[in-house]
């Protein structure tokens, strides 16, 4: 391994989007690899790749993600660069990743998971319960929209995208009374100045894989497999095996309000799952435990049972 380690003269290329959060995640990956192999930061190169999703989101600021192409738009160019050899690894927010990777790529390395909870963001209030009837909540997440309307059908929800500062300005301008972000992103950005209140997972079950960073590599790249094994967090991998199996069996996408969270206690895995109608009019949930090794099968079984309860057309918009 020593002979094949990267160096300032031949750096390991880490591909990422260019947002502040994506860069923070790439830097965390670099720093963990540098520490694991006692390498200088200069032995790594952060390669920023602009995706078609970045361009579409900039043009269509007020359109839901599902209308501009969904999750895959934010990974296509990065994965093409990985397949071509232009980069050595790619760093992703796992909650934004499709459940299937292109042929030739593997996504099997995860960093230790951050706080998986959602954050309630409002300059004047500390929680959903404090919102007045008819208050306006801003979110681009179909899951959060459905969960919010299921619990508070009196609220109005508007499309709300952009980085942290953009969303805070929209709140200050009165576009909405509150919005939501992931606690993990705020923590990684060290955004302690944001008026954020963590939401209990009992009140708002998070997106599948929220708070987890995944590192993608080429299949058959033994050098990268060996290096990434040194920073892989086994427990996060066990959680995501159950959650992503649940999502895959539901055929989950950005157009379906789905929440799921696996938690570990000793040798036991607890999986909670939830599916909702897009308008929030109905939610179906489940909560089960199993040995950790059986997490993926539990995820698939839970998904099958929730789909059977939901019936045809459950995820169709009502209008």
C-alpha cells in the first residue's frame, strides 16, 4: 500500500459538487484519509464538478426538485468523471443518492453519521407547535411537506430552495414563517448562528440516510478499496443497509414522500419507516427490530408491508 499512496506530485482526486456543504464533506473525507495514512493535505486534490442539476436548479429556483429531474441530476456528471478516471473517488450526501449506481461504480464507504434529525428554522419561533393557524412554511422536500401537512393541515406550504443564507433571507423577507434543514448540514457548516431547533425523530422521521456521507469508487479499484476501508464506519453502513433496502423496495424517489431511520442498540437494529400521501392526508408507519445482520431483509419486508397497506395510487397527488 505504501508504494501506491498519493503524494503532492500525484494527488488523489476527490470529486464533489461546489456547494459549501458539499465542499465541507469533501474536506472531511480528505482529512480522514490524510489522518489514516499520515499524509499531507497536498496529497489530495478537491475537484469541483458542476452538475446539470446545479444549472437546472439555478434556472428554475421556484420549481420542485421532481420537476427539474430529481436526484440523479446532481450526480450524473460526477459519476461520469469517476468512470472516465478524471477523479478517483466521489463524495456524496447519502440522502440525495439514488438507490442504484451506474454499472462499474460502487458506493460502499460511509463516514460516521452526523445528527440525522431535521431542524426547524425560524427567527421568532422554536417549533412547529408554535406556528399560528395559516402560517406559511417553506420547503422543497416532498417528505417534509407531507409530514408537516399531515400534522398541521391548517398550514400553507410554499416551494423553498437555496443555500442556508438564501433561505434565511427569504424568511427575513417574509416569504415564509419557517423552513427546515438537516441538522447534519448545519453542524458540518458550523452554522451556529442559524436559529435552528432540532426536531425529535418521533415528531418528524428523517429522510433515508440523512446525516450520512457516502464515498463512491470504481469497481475493481483495489487501491481505493484498501484506502477507503480505513475510514469506513461499520455502524453507519449497517444503518444504511437497512434504510436503503427499505427505500429500494419502495422504489423511492424524489417524487415519493418516504422517511426511514435505523438505530443500533448493541446487536439489535430498530427500523422505523413511514410513507405518506403527497398532500399529507394519510400516513402509514411501522416500527420493528431485528438482529443487525438482518437489517436489509427487515427493510425490504417493511417496505412490502407498507406498500400492501397503502394500495395502488397512494403516492398520486390529490387535487
